[in-house]
C-alpha cells in the first residue's frame, strides 16, 4: 500500500496534535518531517514522535523529497506565504483554517495550488465530524423539509492571550472562531449568506478591546433563499468547551451538540432520536483525524478535497462582513464572486 509522506509545519498545540494523529492513527500516511521556527521545539517534538527529520523552516522541509504533502499549522497570518511555499515545491497542502486573513490572500493561495496541479484542503474539521456529517446527510435527503432557521454557537473554555486575538494575527473572533460556524451555515443550509448584522462585546475580557477584538459576539444571518440564522461566539465559558448547532426545517430539525447523553440528535414528528456516543471521547478528536484521512485518500486516489479553498474563501467573506458590521454598527451585505 502506498503511503503519503506528510510534513507538519508549525508545532504549537494544533500542529503537535496533528503530528500525533498522523503518526498514530492514519495507515495511509507516514510522518516524515516536522518544522517550526523554534528549532528547539521542532527537535523536542521530533524526539517525542520519533520523526525522521526536523527543520527550522518550511523551505528546508519541502526540500526533503520524502515529503509528498504539507500540513500547515502555523499562525493564521502566515498561512498564505506557507501555502505558496509548499505548492511552489509541488507539495499537496492541508492548511489549518483560515486559509488567509484576506480575500486576496485566499485567492492567491487557491490560484497557486491550481497552477501547480496540487490539492489544497482547508482544516474546517467539523465537516468531517460524524455527527455533523449525519446532520448534513439528513438535510440533503430532505428529511427535514426546507431549512428555515440555522443556529450555531461556539464557546471556548478560556480566552487565548490578547496578542493572539489581535485581528492582524488571527483575524479576530469572527474569523478565528466564527469561520467554523459560517462554513457550517453554507454547508448545512445549502445556501449562501447574503447579509449579516453582528454585535461584539468586551464585557467579559475588557483587555481584548486594546487589540481590537471581542470576547463574545452574536451574528444574525440572512440567507439568499430566505432562511435566517444566528451565530453566538464566546472566547470564555468557565464551564468548558461548548459547541452546538441546530437547523430547523419545515418538517423536522437536526441537532448537533451537548444534548443530554449525546453529541447529536434528530427531531421530527413523534419525538427526538439520539445518536449515542462514548462520552470518554474528546469532542472533535475523531474529526481532526478524519479530516487528515480524507485529505490523504483524496491525494492518493486523485479525488477532490473537502472543504477546498473556495469553500474557505466563501466562509471568510461572511466573517469579514461580520467584522465590518460589528465595527460600523449596521447590517452588511456579503460579497459574492
């Protein structure tokens, strides 16, 4: 069996997690190299994982002929440059979200990958979560009728440092966190978001105001086809991580989230049916691993990746419109094309 050689660039929390998943749970892939601007960190993680090679730069990593693909987990502001470097070397790319902090950055990355003839997948991992995929299948099959209301929330247990929250570094709360919800809105409702009205607050973590970010936000969505929606974001929820999504249709509803005893359920006439899960499994751990498996299989089998750069760009447009709406205190249309 052919195995895809993967190099991981950026070995913070996310990159280290990805490297461990690749080494321990994806038979079709092999971890062949690691890189981090902090050479000592690269050396340490390589020792923990018994990685064959470690480097202090992307350029060194992609020069290794054993690297077929690169998983990019560097800070968000670096993503476009790192994607361009990887695809220029002819390497396939799985880039953590967001693909870029700007529309032009996304376009450049997408065009470069297409020109090089390589796959470019973006790490919006909830599309690979079993509960979300089940909800998507039910909606596409028409089991809930026509979607009329989308609702999704994402609460983190504690905020990252203010320097990370700086929109110039991470995109701020609407890009860094909200991009997951905006991608889900398009994917589950199967429609484009036409307009947003966003509100942000720093009541919980006032110091975030100094870097131009919010600790909590609400975004009202209007879909092109007439459905409506709401997204709630919070950088700190003292009780722990909380992620929930609901799509109300004309003849049924799908739920994904922390309902009692389950991470997912399906409601329609007659009651609610729960998708039972093992509560000992870390939420989204399997989704992170599955998105890498899907990427590897797409490359090995010559299939399209999901989600691709265009999907990431569409979600980013919504996030940027939300940022503008919150700053200007008014509804903002989401650009298309």
